[in-house]
C-alpha cells in the first residue's frame, strides 16, 4: 500500500525532475504544464528510473526492464508509483491526468470534457466510414464511456472513470443481462481441437461453448440481447439529451486497496460545463443526487432481465435450432505467452 507521506513523495519527484530538467522549477505554470503533457519518451524513462529507485530501491537500466517491473507490480505498488508521479503528468487544480491515448494532441488542446469527447466522436465516425461505406452516423449526444483518469480530490490521489449516463447504464445492463443469460442457459467455454496449437509465431485460440446441447438457443438469445442493448443505449442517449439536466454524478467506488471515483455526466451539456483544468470545482457546481443513478440502474436491470426471460421462453417454444445462421469463419492467432492464463 501507499506508505509514503506527501512530503516524501514531493521530495522524490523533485529529485527526479532535478536529475532530468533542473530548469523546470524556474518556469511559469503554463510552461510546466506544457512540458508535462509533451514530455519526451527519454525524459519519462529517466524519471521512471529515478522514482523506481527512490520508492522501491529497484534499479532498471532499460525500457524493457522498467516494463517488466511494472508488469510485476501489485495494486499497492501501482498506487504508490502513480500517486507519486501524478504531479509530473497531471494538469490544473487537481493534477488531472487522462489515461487515454491522444493521437496528435495533448490534454491542453481541449478546454472542456465536451471538447475532448466531441473530437473523439468525429475521429471514430471517420474511422467507421472508412471501414463501412454505407455507415450511417448517429447524432452526437455524448459518447464518453469508461475513460480512465487519475487526479487528486481534495489533495488525495484517486483513480477515476468518466462516462456519460447512457453509456454507464449500458454497462450495468450488459452485466445484468449477461448474468441472467448464464442462469437461463448455463454454459462454459471448453478447449476446441486446435486450441493452443502453434500457428506461425503465435498460437491458435480455439475455445468452444458447451451449453449441454442448447448452443444454438444460447446463440439466439445472445443475438437478441445484443440487439436489445444497442437499441436501449440509443434510446437512453436520446432521452438524456432531450432532458439536458446538466448534472454530474460522483460515485465513490473506493475499497481497501484503491481510491476510486466514477464521474457520470448526464448529457453533453454537462460535458460542456466541466473543464479539465478545474475539474473538481466544475463537477461540484453541477453535482446531482447519486440516488437518481441508483434508480436508473434498478429500472434498467429489471427491464433487461424481464426481456431475457420472455425471449428465453419464446426461443424454447418456437426457435428451430436446425436453421443455421451464416457466420464468417475466423481464425484467431494470439501472441506467444498470451494463452498462459487461458488453459
């Protein structure tokens, strides 16, 4: 667990930056932020080196060694490292750090959460148009979905997820529906005849579903569930967009090992109201009642389980498993080592 106090962490960060860029502390706040979000790979490598030595007495001489160290970390070690390095990665009042890949921009290129999310929406739409010529885009209602972040909340380090309300409920619908399908048609994944066989430089992934003879019925139920979730997500996004309640819900999901906060934005107007550099101040200014989210979750979970029960009964009475659906054959090849936990 995180066993260093704030002063010890600051001292470790100061030593790291003094080793790499001693002029940093003479710069303006704007220049310091710009350096943090555009830090070169070389500078980040050396800072990681210094902090690993200071925090864990671990010496790493190459990027590969550093990656190996991080891969072996437990949650407590990650928490200590991430909370210590946040002042060298985050921006604004709360040292907000978006733990997502930005292609050719930095977090400072976006003023509000909306600016970031709408830019990503346009990027994704262009990608879909290239992949599917007849793609019909959906109106933008806010597409933020479980984006990872880190920040200080009242001076305390937190992991965070950022979602729009429709997307957040979609996750709950998916969880409840998947659990219900497991109850209605129990099943498990078993190794197929080619699972684990070498294919070039990798290995074949060949897992099959065993549903005690109800494999076709299970597939049909899953297909109907997928259609339901797609339609329900769009309906919820439209409802919340029309209501435009401009709320942020903050759900504390912290446990004994990790401080965690979920930030749920009711609609695109809520995204417009929250700036990255003043994240907590803006969220608190439009904070909603968490009970509202609990009610939404309860309603949606009840609806999806009822839907699946009805579909299950219909499939058992009327579905003909002898009618085979067309599926394109796929061969999945995984890199060496990726199958170690799948046998």
